[in-house]
C-alpha cells in the first residue's frame, strides 16, 4: 500500500522522523491520475507514438492526428478545390496524414513533421490534377499550351504574383473565377486551366478568331477588376 511520507532530517542527532498519513485520507483519485500522467509521459515522444501507431495502436495514431491537426487545417486553408467543402478538405487531409504514418520509415533521415506535411500537400495536388479535366479546380500556377503561367497573364498595376505568394490567395482566385460570367469563366478555364488554344475555342464556339482573342482579354480584364475590388469575398 502506498503511503505519503513527510521526512525531517536532523543532522545533529543523525536521526530521521517519518510521519505517515492514515490510509483513509489518501486521495485515491489523485493517485490514479498520477499513474495516468506517468503513462502519457512514457509515450510523449513522437518517435514512440509512431512506433506504436505503426503496429496498430489506435490511441497512438489518434494522438499523432491531434498533434498535427493544426498543420492539416493550415494546408486546407491554402488550397482550393471546387466542389469541396472545408470539412471535405479536412477529412481528405486527415486520411493523408494517417497514410503517412503507415508509410513513414522510422529510420529515415527526414523528420516526420516534414514528411507528413509533404504527403498531405502532395495528395491535394494530386486531387487538383485529377479534377482539372472536370473543371473543378484551378491554380494560379497552371500553364496553358504555350507554357505561360496563368498568374503571368493577368495584367495589373499591382504585382499580383508577389501578392499571391505572400498571402497565399489561391482560394480567392478560384472564388473570383466563379464570380465571372459564364462566357468569361468558360474561356478562362479553356485557355488557362485546360491549356487549349484559341483557334480550337473559336471553331467550337463558331466565332472568329479575333472574337475569341477579344473575349479572352475581356475575361482577364474582368477578373482583374474582381481582384481590385475584392468582389469575391
């Protein structure tokens, strides 16, 4: 039976006096909590959690997910996929995090936090690429058939590229495109997202090539106005 002990050392008399408390006044609940805390301390290191999670310990996997939830949220906020709600993004990110736990090499020279962040981000980029054909996503760094980046083709007095890099506004770009008229949105997606040329567009729409060029320039102009006025908010 555990006892609480108050020890008083008397150096002159070379004696030790112990005053034990009665069993009845011992806080049993506090005693249990101490043992629980001790167990948590033993598995607090990430390496140990990873080892336990990889052999099927669900509590260890849950603890890793809890620790890295903030990272997943931040990644989700910086990426836009049309048709995905924030909850969809978070679920996708958490699944990727769990997969990264299983695939991580414990002997790797790369720390798990960096590995997990790369795995979650890479999965989102895969989702973006796989949805391009369905016109369900976009990126300011998408390129057209001529190899020109979308962001480079938006004329403005402001440095739009620097602004996007600094503030991570990919989400706003996607929302701004959704606010365009159907014609403007269609040609933006056709030329910049799908990477098709304007000659094909003109043939499909049965319009003159110069009309297609004008429509593209007008769409870019309207998109620039949306950014300037923050009308996507």
